[in-house]
C-alpha cells in the first residue's frame, strides 16, 4: 500500500479524479481524520472536508507507477 496526499478542491477535480481511478481495478481509500471513504464514490468524497489535502491509500502492487502518473495532477506535497 502507498499513501499520497491529494487535493480535490473543486467539483470538476472530484469528477475527473473519480473518472481517472475507476480505470484501475485496485482499491483506493480516502482518509480524512477518522473517516475512511471509498475513493471511487463521488458521494463519499463530497462528505469529506475538501478544503485541505486528503490522504489517499492506494492498495496496488503491480501497476503503481501507472496509477501515480495518472494521479499526478491531484498529488500535493
């Protein structure tokens, strides 16, 4: 599992993010405080506080590089 911080501070970013990760078979979890949400759920994402960066847990082994390059526009440091 790999964890990265992402920023989803607009509705368009959330829609594009979900469209991007649904292309992969791996599981993705968004962690904000004590909440853990399935990152492929648009409704779940909107239940989080999107004003600050969120931790994204990527449960993938084989195609991690492809996933990280697809998520590059959302990753913050």
